[in-house]
C-alpha cells in the first residue's frame, strides 16, 4: 500500500502568521490521521524576495509549534535544473512562448482597447489577461529580440495546451476538513489567460514549480488555503500537458485578521514570532485558530 503524502509549502518571503500555522497544523493532523507522510517544501524561487533569515524563521516557528517533517527538505532554488528540463520540453512542444510586453505596455494596450469600448477580461484575481500579441510573433522576430537581450517571460499558450489535452479538465476536491467526502471541480485554466511559467533568468514560476515538485515528491494530498483554489485550474492543465499524476485537493478556510481581512506577511501583529515574543505558547496559537 502506498502511503498518502501531504506537504506544507511556505515561501520564505516574510514571517509566518496564524494562517500558515493553521495550514501547517492541519496538514500535520491529516497526515497523522491517515498514517501518511508530511513533507516541508521551501518555495524560494523568487530570489529577490526570499531570504535565508526568513527561511530560518520558518524552521524556528514550525519547530516551536511542534511540527515534524521528513528530511531532507526540498528547497526549490536548489532544483532549477529540474524546472529547466520541463520548460525545455514545453518550449519544444510549442506550448510556451516568450512574451515581451512590459507592465506599462500591457496597461497601455488594454487602456487603448477599452477606450474603443471593449471590456478587457480579467483573471480571478482581477488582473487583466495578457494580450495575445506576442503569441503570433514569427520565430525569427522572437530570436532577434532574445538575442538583443530584450526582457521577456515564458507564457503558457493556454489555448494550444487545452487543444493538446483535448478533454475537459477537472480535479478532485475534498468537501470537508476531515477529508471524508469529495466532489469534482471543473478546471477553467482559460480564466487565467496565458500565465507566466518561467522568467528569463529563473526557469520556473510558482505554478510550474508546484506541479513539478508535487509529482516528484509523490504528493497525493494538497491541503492549502482557499486563496489558491482558482489557481488549481492552471496547475491541473500543466499536470495534464506534462502527463503528471494528479493529487487530490483540499482548500481550507483562511484565518482572517480582526479587521476581517486576509492576513499578510507584512502585518506582523499576527506573526508567530511576534506572538511568541509576546509570551504566547504553541497551545495559545492552536486555540487562536480553533485547533
Ligand atoms: N508557496 C505557496 C505560498 O506560500 C503555497 C503553495 C501551495 O501550497 O501550493 O503561498
């Protein structure tokens, strides 16, 4: 029998807060109940915002909370070659293209189109979709711009990817926190447009690294916050085009601040380190988040 594998996958770009504590402890509880494995993965591909100090803080806070995990911990920044290989494959299969428009060019393009009376589509986070301009650039022009060192990002050609997969996409979502029942969710990657899958200098993006790692690490249960529910559509499409196994998902409720808003990594008052310094115990933290 294969063991169920859970993972907690924080990014060391800030301090952990009560929302992270909830996610980590829920993964721990579910892994234990299932007699499964719990992995910790450090998602540090953003080398400008992630720091060793924040990473050390994550280990400190999680140990203090009483979380245990399997060693070695996978640190994404140490595996760029894995992501590069997958990116090369997507490039060869013409499912990604270099997108050259800067943020201000995108803004101007969309403003111009909206002036002409067309409402520009937005993704589930409210960000305007990337205009399909670069998708039709001739290969020679792409090569010329890259050779001239023009900034670009690799974007997934969602229509081509959907056509390649050729089937309706869905994922299995657990319906409750005990993971006792599931339902099927239709994946709608088109809602996100041509998402970024890699940068010029970093051969991956969040979406690509997550699906590659979940597969490499045999993750079978992805338990994470509700804020990533819609992003699952993109990740499901990437799994399908890459032929990767599909985990089942549970997107848990978010812990909100006293103002009813989602906690952020810069709002230090709900940070675990700050709570600890103020004299809170791990049990106090558990109580605060309803464990
Ligand atoms: N690294 C992501 C975050 O900190 C979580 C990724 C995931 O759980 O899929 O928000």
